[in-house]
């Protein structure tokens, strides 16, 4: 299968590309720079120059592919306005990718997040939020899944709060970055709230499985750790960096502060059974042991 991928050089994409290639697929990755093009070429994939705002380029890449995986997102959480721009940019990009695949029966796999459900772990049957700081992403994913009625085998892989590799990535990575700048490993709330997690290499396998065999209008959870307590995550980061750990106001984390402070475990029981996905790489707390001071 010829696969077009956005975000192919990011933390997750750099794991997905070799996973696809090792399974015998051909890959074309959207790239914005010469450096990214060189990274893609070294991995054994082709490059298509452009960005998420180049909608004609996205249509071209998707139109020439047998399947599409969308991973790119600006990840700008600096302000509500910046986050809104990132969400709007992604929504338009998904619209262009989906438009190119209408009537083909080809797969479109997009990334989203696991939902927050009160008093229990979220499952694949729970709906995504369509309000709040990232509600726009939920709306965009709903539109992608609705393309099933127009001849697109659309599916969503829901990612947990931390997708990690070598101690980097996700919400835990944000805690680490902030700690390096401020000198304190801060966390919101009382620290008992739980964040689900998955190793990037395990997530990559699920993206491949979804591309190859997930039915249209389906959602899957790339969750290996159902939920690690935030204060446990912060404790490992503090020990590895040699920094104090302390509770801080959720406003410290900008527009996603309320998300940081929420208890949000998630299950992947259905995903494991239905797609035969079995994560095998280190969990988050073990992987954080790779952090360097």
C-alpha cells in the first residue's frame, strides 16, 4: 500500500514510518524543510514538500495514495488563541485529506485524544468532547468518521495524554520542559489524577493495524498504561533531574491547565481484542528513567 502521512518526522510519526516500511508499505511523508526531507529519505520514504496549510498539496498527496495517516498538529499551547489556530489549521487539513478520498474506499486514519469520563476509565465507545479547549479537534474527528457514508474507510486512533519514547513526549514531556525552565517539577491538583500513556513504538503498531484492517467509522485506544498518578510521574522527573517537586496552580499550564488537573484514565480492552494489538515496550514510569539531568 502507498501511504501518505502527515507529521512523519514527529515523535509518533518517526516511529510510524519505519513500522509501515517494515510491513512492506511504501510511504510518502509531508515535510516542511530540507532537514525533514533528509530524515524521511534516510528512513526509506519519499518526501512531499508542504505544510498543513497547503491544502492543494494535501489533496495531491492523499489523491496519489492508497491510504492516509494524519499525525501533524501544531502543539502550540501558549495561549487560547494559539491553540485555536492550531485546531482550525488541523480541521481544514483533515477536510482536504478527506475530500481527496471520497468515493475511493481507501483508509484515512487520524489521531485524536482519549476522552475524559467521570468516575471510570474511558473506552472506545465514549464520545470525544466537542467543547472546551480542544473541543474543535473532537468536531474535526467526528467529521472524518462521518466520511464513512461517503466511501472513505475513516478511523481514529485516540492517543493518551503521554506518548513517550526515551523519556520524552506528551504531558510528561511538558512537565519536564517546564521543570527545566523553572527549576521545579510542578503539577496541578493534588497529584492523584491519572494520565494514560503509551510508548511511541507501540502506538506505531496500532496506526498500522488501523490502516490495514480497521472498519470505517471506528475508534481505537492506543493506551498501554491505563493511568499513572501525576505525582508519581512528577516524582520520577524530579529524581532524574535533581529538582524539587511541588504542587502548582493549574493556570501555570495555560489553556490546557484544566486538562492537566483532571483524572482521565482510559482503557484499550476493545482495541486489543478487536485488532490484536499488544503493547510490549516500557511503560511511562520506566521510560522516564531515561531522562538526563
